[in-house]
């Protein structure tokens, strides 16, 4: 085993955070240290182990084969320590310890961050690390305890608990529709400027719409095109508000603009893919008091948000 007998849990955690961050500067921000301090700590680790763990470049870093091996064992050891603490914590039922949460950028800022703030106030013995990213991490990545995602994952080896209903909607600004006309069928979208969002593993630019006709319902896949695309959902919504085109976006991200009239739903007679909000976590975390408490807290908070926005 590459992880030496002298390695401390803090050192294993440091390297796990470093690997997840992807660069020394990003790890420094995550750990609240200077980049120089992170570099020095990594250098000391490598000197003690006698091998290089990381190949440094100007902006990013890559793990060496030894670094990959160290990370694999470090995460396994940290997982075993965490599991032991969870079992001990389950006996008294009190949420304690570190809770690592991941969510997408826009949704995390607008909805999850305020809930985390209230959760932390109600559970002072839990340390919450909220990491926001454009794309969700792989389900096999053990860098997070809970991931908040849109849509149930296909991987049956994880727990997916639905927190709130959500759906994708087609919308555009009244100004855009006044100038370019309102689509009447899915095929009409091919003649419109459609704002593209490159996120996750979804097929870029392919929108699926299902007719609402009971047993005769039919799903159409429309290959859209447009002059604007981005990997940031908030930017895409702003472009739609500014009249650049038709957008498909989750209801939670656009409903306040639909209510105010700044955006108008397009093709409401067609059903678009669901985007229900889920908490995703490994099966071994089911007994963790802090994971259970957090997921339940978020579920109740989102239920209140949904109720407040009902017509």
C-alpha cells in the first residue's frame, strides 16, 4: 500500500481535497490556505513518501500513477473512518462531523445556499462544505457525501431521494415572440433561434417533446440550433430575458419570470422531460445522522418553496 504508516487522516483528507479541486490554487481556496502553503505541504508529503504524486502545470495538475494509487487508498481509509464515526453517531442520533455537499452553480446559489445557512445554524455540530460546479461529479466519485441533482440517476448503487417536483419548460420573452412569431409545433423550433445549454451528459441541442394525447402520445426529438450557447444556466436565462431566443430550462429557474410575464411559456400543450430534484448519496450513508438530517431539512425547505409558488 502506498499510503504509509505515518500518514495522518488530515494528510489523507488534504490530498483528497487537492485531487478533487484540480489545481493548487483551487485547493488553496477550498482549504483556506495560500497556494504556496498548499504547494509546500504537497512537497513535504512527496518527500516523505519518496515519490511524486502530482505533475504540476501552470493552471492545472495531474496525478501521477502513484498519486492515483495514493488517492484510491486515501479515500478508502477516510471512508472507513467516516463509516465508523457514523455508526458511533447513530447510537446517539446526533448529527455531527463534516458534511460535503455538491450542487450546480445557479441552483446552488439561489436555492441550496440559503438552506445550508439555516441548516448550519440549527446543527452547530455539523461542518458543511458546499461545493458548486457546472457539471455534477461522477457517481463513482467519493469526494462528496450528498449531491443535489436534477433527475433520478440511472445508477442503482446509490440512494436517490426525491426532494421536490420539477419540470423543464420551453419559454421566450414576449419581445422575441412578437418579432419572430410563436412556435405552434415542435418542428417550428427548427426555424427559431434556440439558446443552447451544454451541461452534463445530455445530448446538446436535442429537445424532446411529448404530445399530451393519452394513449396516442408521441415523443419528438428536435435538433435545435441558435447563435448562443453556454454551460451556465443563469446566463442562458438572462439571454432569454433579453430576447435572444427560445430556451428550455427547469421550472424552478424560470417560474418567477413566467409569473411576472417577462418570459412566456412556449408549446405548453407538449410535455418536456422531467427535472425532479434529488438528493444522491452512497448507500453506506443511509445510517449517517448528518446525511439523514440534512436531506430531510432540504426536503422540508424545498416543499415550502414549492407551496409558496403555487398559483
